[in-house]
């Protein structure tokens, strides 16, 4: 019996219902994203496989945010220019829509969204507590944000979608993601997994944790569930994201491996991922 089969029918229904509500674009007055053969990424791209999996993308997205905020300038941009305390769910939804539009949507819509995000970055900047200036459009900063997302999405997919993914396909995915990185102003764009990991390692001396980092991480990880029924799904997603982090990043955040036990957590998350993959197929 698979992990998905072990989930009770009421639990499966609750999970599917809550995730559908979370990504209900029409309820927020937004046009649903339709998959198009002429999208920026073709249907046979690795990105279509990776980005189409709800659970691994949520887990990877949360892990990416935890990685990104370790850079003081990224953290400052969130601290100074966002309402993260009151709209963390909205931030996750907007990230999910950005990925959906740029991966599957009409090319003109994707390019317009990329241009919009770049314009927003051009107007974000300020000063760190130590007096250092920062700007969100800094290519090095954008590279850190990009590589954190790419590796987190990829590792989430490998763990909960395709454990046997070849290294060649991993490299293909990293190379494909340049189609998003270039329009946003990233200059040091990795083209292989090895290059992405090398860039991440080179940036580590610049990372730090302070009271503001801990505050933002707490808001992310302890945000109220949108409903009582959604709480189990949110809990397992957050725990799986902590588990997905590189060990050095977990240590910096002061986070311990999930109390559920790693094998149980991974089996449960794999079951949820399998259920959602079946429910959203087609």
C-alpha cells in the first residue's frame, strides 16, 4: 500500500479542498492560468514537470524563503517594503501565480509579469541596520534569490515527485530557469546544478541571522492556518520545508529536524503529494 493509499478518504478530501481554495484564482478576481504549447517553457521542458507539482512546489517555496532571508539585504527588502506579518499567505500565492504564469501561460502575459516584477525591484532599496545601502535590483542579490528558488524547487521535486531524477535532467532544469532569471536582471546565472551549488556556497559568507531574521522566520513558520481543516496540511508542509533545507541553513536558523520523525514526515508528505497529483491531474 502506498503512502497516498494510507490516507483516509475524509483526509484526502480535506487536503484537496483546502489546496483548491488556496489556488482559486477566480475567487480573487484573477484569470486562471491555462497551459499553452507556446509558453516560455515548452511542454516537454523539465520545468513543466517540476512546477506542476503542488506539494513539492509549496515545500520548496517555503524552504526557498527561509534560505533567501538569510541574506541581510533580502531580509531588509522584506522588512522595509512588505506587509509580511499580515499577508504571508498572499505572498506564497503570488509566488505560485508568478511561477504558473511564467511557466505555462501566454508568452505576452509571462513577459509582462516579468517586466512588472523587474520594475518593482527597481524601486526597492534602503539601508541595513549597520548603515550599508541595498537595492533589490542588485544582480548579485537577484542571483542569490534565484539560486535559492531553483535548488529548493528542484530538491522538493526530487524528494516528493521524482526520486530517481537524472543529473542530466537536473542540469536541464537549472539551465531552463535562465528564461526567468535573465529578464529579471540576474547576471551570474547558473546553467547546471553544480554551478548553482557553487554560487550558493560562494554567497554563504555574506549570510547571517539576527533578531529580524528570527522574527520573519517565525511569522512564516507559525502563520495561522486559513481554516481549522487546513491546519494539518499546513503543518506537514512547513515541517517538510524545514527538513528540505540544507543542514547549514537549518543550523543558522536554529531549527531542528521535525519532531514527527524524518521517515514518518517524508512518507506522509509523499502521500499528500501523490493525492494532490492525482486530484489535479488534467
